[in-house]
């Protein structure tokens, strides 16, 4: 734990999954846009970035069903040979 400007902070690694959620080490409390706090004791949690989840703020995999590539850093998804369906990579 370190201190910046009198505030204690935990340094933890966060992983942004391509076209997917943010992975956070747990236990963790996430505050949503309405100020509601959601707590999880899991060792790793996935927080939704696409907005399509039915279990906000947690990811439920809905990002796999929504249109990909809407973000500014989007990359075309690889396709199966002879198919127009994208490969599932997570």
C-alpha cells in the first residue's frame, strides 16, 4: 500500500480484454453510475464494458453477441476459413 496526497492506495493490475470486459483482482467493490456499490469476494471479477450485460456491473458474456468494432481501437476479428462468422477468442 502506498500513499499519495494523504490517500492510501492499493496497487493492483487491471486487464482490459479485447472486445470484452475489464478483469479486476478481487475481492473488490465496484460503484456503478447510479452510486450503487456491488461487492464480490471472487479472486477475479469481470466488469462489463459493452453495456449489454444483464447482470451489471458484472460481465455475463453478452459482448460476444453485440456488434464488435464499435470502439476507437477496434481491430477486425479473424474469420474462419470459408465462413463469415468470427472466431471466438475468449
